[in-house]
């Protein structure tokens, strides 16, 4: 029988190595017997930087077909035909100081040369929390439409239920796969392992598109706040565009100086957002004059503001805003190769981010609603600033304006960094041109990927909010769904991947919690397609990704990921 080469990871903390063990059967090794530490600075290219926590993968030679499904059932004979002496040359090769220059994986899995990179695992717990917080949240300002769409009681219920039913199960899956594949590209690597290059490219492309649309919303939001509260008068659309473009360029500036610069900027912005938010909450509770407003619900306006007539919840606005304000936890995975200890840091950081996001939304919202002026039914995207004026006068108003700008700046900075790193990871996996994986020699930043993402964002600045958000949510919905399905498939066909963190329950549990997101996504997609402009924009952006993904699939010459055709 032809030999099969399989890469078996050995686990250290935080580093692992891979050893290719030739066997005549599908060999399952007890990973506890292979606790070998990789040499400092040693990196082995596969789907990810193998100096990190490594997932177990299989490689087959040209003369062999994919492993039969029953070989993954857990009933295989571990050492029936295995001679330990055969493994010695492979193990010696794995720990030798000479780097392997010819990876054994299929062509589209080859990584760019990373051997010249300095130690780049620079993100600690606080840095990961700060970056992930700004990718997901950014602060309380901007959540006001959730209150206006359904009323305070509906807003409170949905802000509690949505994270429990949608965000937390998703976050558990993200934590599981991030600790198994802590590498640039994150979820792209997961889907690539599960379904091959076509869907690997689609999930990366869709997420990148949704991220561009979200980021394109932010400069206009900053400009709107400045114009409104600085009492400026800018009538020219062209002038507004160039101001927004300048804001976008300034906000992405730290990304060109590397991960350390982004980490420090996000940590500083996190403090500038949370401290004023806490002050807003405490001051608002102290100055409250209408606690009964917390039990109110939105009605058709037939007299008194929003309180009479039949119940009239704007579900489209409510669900779109909820999805947007909690979306993005998957982006924590895309800079996995920058995290110092992924196994320890990621689960904690993701949990803290979800809890911090919920608190950032709920407490300021309740503190604002119990203030009568302005009334919650008149809320728009920046109404908390007007509420701050009623609570604490000019001092709190100026402070809230400042923290709002800081929050939006953090959203833009973290978003550009995450999506540029995702593009770099896709290029590492040969899903995009290798030039996009190039890094600056001094700052170790993927400068070409950053510039590409920035230029694409600048092209979208002129698109209106009403079209940007629904389109972004549609592509983000597709990303969410594919990641959940990939998690199920990897659980089924690659059960022996080391998973330091594991989502509770088995495959059926993950499938069950996927039903709620599927229903929500169906609703968002249905409403997005009701508008002709939105539908045409979705189709216009979808077709290039499908064509390029098909090209990637054909270019692979039939090669598949380990479980692609299982």
C-alpha cells in the first residue's frame, strides 16, 4: 500500500511543531505523547504559521485518494502498522535548524516566505480586547435607533436576547476555531480546510466587502457630528467627500506602523470611550426624572409622541441595527499570528468583549431613556449627545462629543487593520496575489493590503447610508452562516484537531444554535432585496467574487483541502 504522509502536531505552550509521520494506515497518535517545544523563532509554513498552536491536518501523496470517512470515526487502530523507528528521520527533520523550503501541502495552501520575519507575536490580552471591542462595538453612540425602532422595553429585551441567542454561540465557535487555527486570515483558513478554495475565497471576500461598507459609514458620521456641533456650513458634496477621505486616511495612519502601533492606539481609545461612558451613566441615573419610560413601547403616533395607537415596531431597522452593532466578533481571528499566546488569550478576550459590548449598549441606553428631554421616540444616531446636554450641561456634552469621535475613530482603525490583515492572510493561502502578503521590512505591517483596503473604502464614501448598511449586513450574514457550517464540518471530518477551547455540546448543538441566525439572516436578506438599488448593488458585488472563486477552484487542479470531498 502506498505510504500516506500525515502531519501530526505536537503541543507546547504556546508553540507547537508538526512532524510528518509516514504510515501504512490512518494513524492516530496520542497528542499527550508528543509534547515537543519548537525552537525559538522557528516557523513552518502550512495554512498558518506553525510556530503557533497547530491544528492537526492530513496530507496525501499523489497516488492516494482522500481518506475514507470511516477512517475518521475514531475506531482506527492507532499503532497497528506503525514502526516508531520510521518516525525518527521525520522528527529530526522537524526540529533541525534548517527551514523546510518545500512544503508538502497543495499549491494553493502554500504560504509566503516568513522565515525572515522577526518575532511578531506582540498582542497581549488587553490589546486583543481593545482591537476586538472596536471591531464589534466602538461605544454607545450610534445605538439610539434601536430604542426609537421599538421603544425602551423592546430595546432592553433585544439587547439581552440577541447576544444570548446569536452572539454568544457564535463567539464560542470563534474561540474554538481561533485557538485551533491562530493564524492571519482566521476564518478563511477554517473554511479553506472545510470546503476548499472556492468557499474559502467567498467567505473572505464577503467579509471584506461588508467591512468596507461598515468602515465607509464612519467618516461621514464624524463629519456629521463636527458640522452639527461646531455649527459649520458645508454645502458642496465634493467638499464633504474630500473631508471624509482625509478623515479615513488619518484614521488608518497607525496601521502602517505595525501591530504594536494599532494595539497602543486602540487601548488608549478604549479608555477614552469607557471612562466618559461610565460618567454618562452615573450622571444620568443621578439626574433621572422618568423611570417609567423604561417600560414604554413604540406605538403609531396618533397624538402624544409615540405613546398612543397600536404597537408599531420597526423590525427592519431594529434587526439591522442589532446585527450591525454586534457583528464582527469573527474578525478577532484574522490577526491570530500576532497574538502572544492564542490558547490562553483568545477565549478570555472574546468573552470579555461580548460582555463589555452588552454593558456599553444597555447601561448608557437606560441612563438616557430615564431623561425626559429629548424623548426616546425622537432618537437618531447621535441623540446621546443632546441627552448629555440635558444631564450635565456643556461639560458632559463636550465630553460625549469627544468620546463619540474617539469611538468612531477606533471602529475605523480596528476595522481597517483587521480587514487588511485578513487580506494578507488570504494572500498567504494563495487565494489572492502574493504581493498582498508583503510586509514592511521595519514595521512588519502588510502595507500593500492596507493601502488596497483603504483605497476601496475611499471609493465607497459617496454611497448613502440607506444603501450601505443593508448591503453590508447581507454579506456579513453570508459570512456568519458559512463559518457556522464550516465549524460543523470540521467537527465531523477533522475531530482530532487540538481544540484548547471547545464550544459546548456536539455537532447537533452547534447545528441547533445556527437556526436562529439563519432565520434572522433570511429576514435581513429579504428586506434588503426589496429595494432595487440595494439588490443591484448586492448582485454587482457578488458576481466578481463567484467568478474569481471559480478561477481559484480550477487553478487548484483538483487538489482539495483535507476534508473537501470527504
